[in-house]
C-alpha cells in the first residue's frame, strides 16, 4: 500500500479511537469501527485483531458492543465458517447510537452515585439536630437529581426510542 494511503488509514483509525474515548466508549471500539468503515469487504475478527495488534478476544468483545450499538453487522461469506463483519455506513445512525449509548452510560453513573449517596445518608445514626437538617437537605437534593434523571431518560426514549 502507498505510504500516504497507509498514513491516511492509520490517521482515521486513530482519530476514530480518540473520538470513541471522548464519548465514553473504549478506544478499541472506535478503531474497530474505523477499520470496518474503510474496508471494501467484510472482515473477520482475526483480520481486525491483527490490524490493531490486539487479542482476538478483545476484538470479539468490542465488536459485540458495536453490534449492540447497531453500527456493525455480522455477514455471511460464502465458503467460510468464520464470522465476518461490516460497518453500518449510515453515519447518522452511527452518531445517534453513539450519542444515546454515551448519554445512557453517563446517566447510569449519575444514578448509581445518587443511590450510593442515599444509602450512606440512611446509614447515618445518632445525628444531632443540625445533622438531621443536613441529612434531610441531602435527601431533597438527591431526590431532585433523581427527578432530572427520570426526565432525561424519558426525553431520550421519546427522541430516539428505547434502543
């Protein structure tokens, strides 16, 4: 392959990996998608893992995640028993899936933090009057975060469906 074409390919793959990591996805997910996006034929896990110099298991886990996001699909290749994959070329669908997945992950992180904080507040015992006021204040604030979380979830589902 021409040196500049190879550099172009590598640049795109690395950029996609960086973009994925900024969206809360693994770098490898972005790189695998980029490899498939730039491929004019379906690729098997061995091909993808070899190009990225990662284990086949790592490639497999991340390709399954791409399948869940709906941006990669498994395809049949005549004469082969291996699984082959190709990229969804509808960039709008890919971006939408990535944004929704990233938003849901972040929202789940927020909810986990709120629930953990609520549990810690519940465990507080033998509080004086000021501490009881503080605990009640925390409960109210945490409840408002849960309400915002519920609203954000409903908005995502209304805009994008329950993907």
